[in-house]
C-alpha cells in the first residue's frame, strides 16, 4: 500500500471515529435520562470525583452548615421529581471562584465562590444552575460522550497515530458543553422563579465575575455574556421572598473561616 493510500485510510478511520462519537453525543441525552439513579450513584463512587480540599462543614460550627442547608432546601427539592434525585452540597476550602456537580448528585462549591457572592440569592443562582446539571443528567451524558470518543479513537488508531485524541475530544465536547450550560441556565432561572427567589442574584453574580481581571473557572464553556444577560432579563417582575436575613448570610459567608 502506498504512503498516500495509507494516509487516506488513516484519515478515513479518524473521520469514522469522529462521526461515531458525534452520533453518540446526539443519542446519549435521551439514554442518560433513563439511566437508573442508583447506577449513576454507583458510577460516582467508582470515579471518585471529590476535589482536593477539606470540607468547610466543621463539627464544632454547626450554624453555618445549617444555614447552607436552609438555603439549598429553598430551591431543592422543589418539584415532585426532585425527590427521586437526592443531592448533597458541600463547600470546600480553595480560592477558585467555581462550583461544579459530579456524578450521583454531589455539588461542590469552593470557598472562593462564597467570598465572591454578595447575597444568598447570588449563591442560590449558582446552585440552581448546578442542580439542573444534576437533574437533567448532564454529567453522565458528558462521561459517556468522552468515553465513547476515546474508545473510537483508540480503535481507529491502534498503532498510535499522529492525531492527538484530546484535539478530537475538544472538538466534540465544546458545543455539547455549551448546549448543556444553556439548558442549565434556563431551567435554573425557572427554578428560582418557582421558589420565589430573586433571579437578579444570578445576573449580578455572573456580571461581577465577568469583570474580574482573570476570567474565573465558572465562566468557562458557558454561553456568551450577552445571551446570558438577555436570558436573565426575561426572569423579572415575579413575587420574591428573601432566603436568609442579613445576619444569617454573614454567618453563612464565614462557613470556611
């Protein structure tokens, strides 16, 4: 086989791998929503995605942890189906302005994000977004797409070709991730409205994060600032009730101190 024919065959295999993974990316959302929750929790235990850093839930300081639970319970469980997908929320030490959900309904908030938030409504807006990642099974979808992509590339390049699998992975996951983020924004804002929590906190938090000298991790792979602001503007004018009093928010903000 000539060198040109060999390269053409290799390229064909790569294109087939990309097509297979792309097809999986479109098929997985429906399949992931039907995966038993017990299986996802088992996968979460196997993957062990706990980030480095100690939990801020100190046994000798139950007050801040109780207030965190009070805030979470305002927005979850909220709908009847929420009770089928129990979640846990933990604040951990670390300066990153970030929060993320992992398999099995575990949501982690870094101390740096708590320091950046200026009201319980801002923190609730971030958590509502992460809750919708859990409720819509985005995490297990992403895991499945990533695994299928890597498996397809391994089959296409058994001899260790020149194409870096991370390049194809990035190509496939970027748009898929942005779609998930848009859905989490929309449904998170709907959750805030249903709970009568002021959605202005959502907009204020992300607007201030955007103005930071270096973009924080929580803004990566998210919708554009303009589309997010336009979406948040649609959620205004409904009755709201405060989540915590000023003194309670001050106590919660010091959960890691």
